[in-house]
C-alpha cells in the first residue's frame, strides 16, 4: 500500500500486547466502494462510546467504484490493516456493506449491511456478463451459514427465497436506521434549510439520481440546469444528490465540469459523503428515479416526480410500486409540473411503496445493535449510537450564487411591479409571459464576457466600495449596450440611466441591485413614471418601494 494518512492498526498474533483496552473483541469492517464505506461507518455507530469493542478496517480497492474510498477512510482516521493482513486481526465479527468482497475465508459471523434499500434493481455482473440483483452477495457465498444479510423489510426475504438464494434463511430484518434518522431529523428541518440558504418563503426542489445510464443524471443530464432556468430564483432553490458511484466512476472534477452551467446558476450540489439526508428532510419536492434516495423521499411523504423510472427496476419491489403511484416528469413545462406536485400533493400518496420497503419504524438502530452485539456475545449498551442528528448539509463549493439573470417584469398603472428572474447561465430560461418586459441583468463579477456585454443592466459588485457615481459612468462607457448601471449603497440602490437620470430605490425589505434596477427598467419600458411609491413583488413577499430622483452624491 502507498503512503497515506491512515492510522495503521496493529495486526498479528502479538497485537494484544500493545493495546490499552485489553481483551476486547475485534470487529473487522470491510470497505470496497465509497458507498459501502459510508454505510459501514453509519452502521458502526451502534458501538459509539463502547470501550468493550475494537473496530479496525480493511480496504479492498478492486472495484470500479473504489476511488475516493481511501480518502474517506483517511478523513475518518480509522484504524486500517493492509488487505492481505485482514485475517491476522482475528476478528470476532466482520461487518461490510458490499456484496462483492471475499467472505469465504471468515469463520466468524459476517454481517452484510445494505448499501441501499433492499434489492430494487438489476446491475451488470462483470463475472458472467449478465445482470444480477444489486445487494445480493456473490453466488459462491450463498450457502455460508455464518453470513447474515441485514434487511429492512420481510418482503426482501421472500424476494430472496423466490430467487432461490439460501442466504434468505440467515437474513435478519432490522428495519432501516437511515430512514429512522430522516424521520427524527424533521425537527431540524428549518435549520437544514437555513444552512442551504433556503428562505422561509422559498421552496427547495431536490433532484436525486442513482448511477448508470437509466438514472436521472444519466438519462437527463441537463435537468438540474433546466430546473434552475424554469423556476423563479426568488421562489425556489434547487439541490442535486448524486449517487457516489457517479462521483467516483467519472471523478468529482468531471461531475462539476458537466454541471458547470447549473453550478454557476446556484445549484446546491450535495457532496457524496454527507448531507444528502439533511437536504432530503429540507425538501419541498423530490425529483428522482429508481434509486434509494427517491424512495426515502417518498417515505418522508414529500411531493415527488419521477424523471427516470428505470427499466432495470425489479418488479414487485417498493421502487416498482413507487413508479406506479408517482407522476412522471415530462420534458416541457417543468415549472407547472413542480407547482402542481407541491400544491396538489395528497398526504400518504406513496405510503404503499414505503410500507413495502421499511419495517419496524423507529427501531432500526436498536435492532441492528441487538444483532451485532448478539453475534459478539455481548449485551448491547444503553442507548442507540445511530440515533443522532443528520450531518448538516454543506453544498459543494463549486456552486455559487448566480451573477447574471434574465428578468421578466410587468408594471401596472397603480404602481405595482411584478418581477421574476432566472439565472441566465443555465441557457434554459423560459419564454416570458405575454406583455412582460424582458431584459438581461449582470453583475460586473459575471465571468462570462458575453453575458456582461449583452446586459441591459450592469450591477456593481456588492463588495465594492468604489464611488457609485464614478463607477456608474465608467460602467456605461465600458458597456455601450447597457441602459442602466446600478450600485447598492447604504441608503438604497442608486440607479444611473444612460440618458443622465439618477434615481434612488429604497425598499422594505431591501431589494438587491438586480431587482431594484429591474423595477426601474420595467417601469421605464412600460412608459410609466419611475418615481413614486410602488409595490414590488419578487418572490412570495411583496415589498413597499420608493423611487425618487437623486443627484450625484
């Protein structure tokens, strides 16, 4: 193994001589892929705080999805033994969440945790060239009486029996600790939403994709960007949860590269190691496929749209039931479909799918602890180490607030101005309403030169402290196509019109420069007086606004 920041665990017959906690049974955790490593770390939480158990890891890097796993384990600072030394630690129990490691060499009990929800889809089998049920250990281990599959529902045992998998008789139904944590996390929903930058009156749409060409991102790769272009920025936020196999079969760089337009438009890209659960709890609508995260969204009773049902789904499973009850997302009219899904949601619509996937709600952690401790011959410790708050969502730093918008505005003679803006970097902005005034507005910090050069409104960087009048004159000189330059100041937004007029826009709550200048642009283009009292609606909350003539400061 190459040098790495791992904590090297002692292995070998004399390893006990160096231990502070003597005579503790060893639990050997086997990791092979990023997804399975995350699930093992989550499952091992049942031993949290217990000095009676020693946990060490071994990593098999032979999978096409092993990339990123070493960094994950190193970041967790686990005790690691070389793969070739895994038997030297003399484990009392082996725990893994991958079905593809060699289990035949272990005589102690082996527990295989699920890395998804049951056996919901067929995946390629590189050994036979055909397909196999995802999550089922290799055929040569099927008669092993020491191997115990962990199931979330009794229907999964019947599925294994129907497939003539002898491991069904040694499987244990414990429920799903991950689903239980999602349910318990509802009390922190507002905190998670605030962490994602979702306003109290905004809606969060979470798009989630499993791996493979039939998943959402594989079959509709531009959907995140199209959602950002279709949903008004002041009303919605959009997040994406991608299966770790997508991140590490293509590389994180490639994922960010392919989603660059969406990331420039404000996409909240949830990293693969943590945060997806909190984002799901925070959601107002889930757009998914036949992957497990979509099913978790259904279990939370969220409004749901299927963007890619997946022909690889297994008939008779919970995912197949979800495909029967959930509406499909068509290519056109994304906004009305999302609005209809949220506004017309019927509570309990997807309960049938959830009931096929999850048994023993609220007991998954306790039942998993009873299984693992029982195989060790120990009494479970008081409390459930899995019953902890979900990690807070921390979106990928490649995403950032949009720097340019297409603004659609309409003004009435009574002083009401309605504005909707859409990130222009998505390249999928919808057509405007009949009679609406449409213009492009860009901050000077927009990196795409073509957008700044085409903008009718140029806005000063909010962090700038340059003189607003001098900046406005320079901006209009440098951008001959711009009609307005807008600069945020302590007293409000100063708007410089190319014809020489200077206006000050004050609003409560405050309008950012794009909206303040958008109100002025819409009024002028509608041949209505700009100055005076107005009510500006951008997002759910209308704002009282005063626009007055202003000379140079």
